[in-house]
């Protein structure tokens, strides 16, 4: 294919190596902000609605390029890292051969050839062949070796032959020469066309959070439901820092500065024909209703780096979340008996504190593992009135 223009679109990096389209597209403006902040993202370069290259920007200014052939098959992966001033070195170049479309779809290559280049131009070419049962079914980007013997060639070459300039954001023409390795011939001048999505409405917004705790009937994507607020106990804060965390992973909680004392924790249960789940959890510090809501952020988190509807939130890996004082510790060996097993038959569990340690109130986390937004409700004078974890089982304002 000879091309004189490339369509450029952007998306989240993870999962992007599958190519064709972005599973999580983003605007060029958001991608530019991520680039400036050193955060990962992906660039898809296409021509005539066919993918030619998928370029990933990794932390530490590293890049990965996936190349596609005329069939839109991903046939090659190139890893580049900073080498000399303003230059990248293609330190690893992996090519695959597949016997059929089915084998390509399942990631079972017949031949894998990997070329590695050292900083001083020492080259090693290793060829690997699938065994009688076929190659590994690991994702292409995760493979390090095949199942059989690997003939190796070694030689020296000018390191300049394996370099390309470090691109400024939007300067994707620097990757055009790589496309020739899959038979795509760039014209002398290649025009870039931005076909990325619009900026959108920005990060997730707190809408109808108070209504999550209003008892009564409501509509959900699964049909009619009933909201039932239930009290889960009093949380004792002794350090002035509330921590929101998976109780099995308390080393990196999301924290909020709050008053000292004991404060009520309320769960919003959502009962449907399928059963009941915890739709939200709240710890209230004041009786005054919040005037505004803000997302609970860590110091290094920037709302400007979030796409439409995205959020920073509490990560859950045990199907459970908890409110606790930031000084509270847990004994992992006791969590099954003291917390996880009781939560099989109830919605919340309190782990009492000692004379020197505050308590912990844990609860089931919505639909289980994942990430959930944490909202801070502030009063007119800026005080923290409450903190809410929304497990997103339904939308309080009627949206799905």
C-alpha cells in the first residue's frame, strides 16, 4: 500500500495492541495532556480505514509500535527506548508468521523472529519455531520465547540504522518509515488527519449522590428496585484522616482530612428481583447537607488527565471496601475468619478497635472487584460533611 496521508486517533494504552479500533478512545487534547505528564496512551495510525500502526507511549519515555500488514493482521512489534539526545533506539523488533487467520486470531505463530540491538550496535537475531502442538497462546505483547530451539545470528552494525527521532506530541511522521517493514510505502510527504473523538464532558461528575440514600422505589437497568438505607455502626476517627480502602490492601488507601470523633456509617442497599447489593456507603461528619461534591484525589492525581466519564477511585480486589482511620492496621491472617466469611451472610462487618487503635467498618463492594468513585460532600463553608463511595449499581438521577 502506498499512502500519502494517515488518519490519527487516540485511546487508552492497555488492551490497545489488539489494534483496529481503540477500546477506550480519547481526544487528541487529552492525549496531549497525558503526553506532557508522562502518562501512557496509544496512537492508531490508519489509511483508507485500515490500521497500519498502533503506537503506545509508555512511562520513562519508552515507546512500543505494533505494525499491521495488508490483511490488518498484527505481524510485528518494536520496542524503542531513549538512546542518545533526541533519539530512540529500536532495541527489540519481533516479527511473527502465521499459517492461517484462525492461528493469527488465537496468537499461535509458526515462526517468531526477534532482533535485539545493544546500545553499541551489537545485534542478535533469534528465530523460534512452533512445536508440534503449536506455539504458546500468551498474548503477542507478553511473549518472551517459543517452545522450541532458537537458531541465533550475531553481528555488529551501525547503531544509527536502528534509531529514529524522539517525537514531539503529534509528530507521528517519525514512525512512518517503520511501516515499510510491512510493505506500506510512505510518500515523500505524509499528511496527518486528526480523527480522534471530541473532548466530551470531562471526568465523571457527582450527580444525585444524596438521592442514593433516599428510601423507596427506583428504576435501574435491571428493572424496578427498592432503595433501603441501613446503619452499619459508628466509625471512630482518631488521627483526623479517613481512609477508604479494600481491607485486604490497606497499604495505599484513598484518604480525606476529617474531624475527630465517632460518626455514623450508612449503607444504601438496592433490592431487585435478582437480590440485594450495596449501592453506596456513606460516613457522615455533619448533619448539614452538602452544597457541593468533589472527587477524592491523591496529591499526584489530576482531573485534567481523565477522559469523559472517567474517575480516580478506590480499588477493590477482594469484593470488599471499608472505612477506617488512616492509622488502622489489619492482620491479614485473620481477615478470612473475622471479615470475609461473615460478609458472605451480611452486608457489613465491624472490626472493633483496641485501646490504642480505632475500629474498621467493611462492606460488600457493589458488584465486586473493580474501581469505584469516592465523593467528598462539602458544606457552604468548605467543611467535609460526608464521604460517599458510589458502587454504581444504579444512577440516582434516572440515567443508565
